[in-house]
């Protein structure tokens, strides 16, 4: 074994800079409170900001029967721990358990049958108004890409609501 000498400590030696802690972190919900945080954010954005009439079982939450079958992608602000973005992900095995995809309540998806065993349905995506910048949106997409890679699925599909007003 070779032992290398260590340079003596010099009082004048500059301190090494450390990388700043990231402003945001991406993860999947791991408990019911994580899911509720996502549901609170969804309610804030969909009902509070966009004026949607939500018919969930609990006031202040946007929840439906599909939440129990889904993975919930979360972006948290590191300093506060607050969920500032979310995306709901329904993998194919749990879509089968749920009996259908959420989008099937709105659309005929029969033509997707050949890829259904490899299709993750995405939906309920939202970002807190104070955090709508490139960093958060990039993290949502990076988290989704990582999820797809780790689960081995190839296809994503989903529906979204768009205002139909002119202008």
C-alpha cells in the first residue's frame, strides 16, 4: 500500500465553494399526505384559478377514484417543502385494475388498444402560479421521462382541458 503525503493546512488557503442546494426536488408521492398535497394544489389551480367546478368528496381537494390507482409526480420547493407542481400517472397494470383510463370517460380510445399494455396515462398536471418558470416545468418533464425509463413503458397519453373562448 502506498501512502501519499497530505499537504499541510495553510491558514491562507481559500475555502472550497460548495454547490448551492437545488431550489426544487422531484419525487413520487410516498404517502397519503403527499397525495393530499397534490390534490390541494390541483384544487388551487383548477378551481381557484381556472374556475372549474370540482365535485370531489372533500372541500379544498381535487380528488377522484383514479387517484388511488395513480402514481403522483411531485415537484417540491426545497426551502419550504411545499408541492409546487404535480402530474398524475396511471401505469397500465393499475389502469386495468381501475377498469379503464380516465380519458375513456371523455373519448373513444379503442384505436390505442395495440399499445395499451405499454401506455401510461398522464393527467391533472398543474404548476402553482408563483412557480411557473422554465425550471419547474423542466423538472416535471424530466421527472416524467425518468418515470417512463424506470418503469420501462414507452407511450404516454392523456387529456387536458382547454378554454374554448375566442381570443
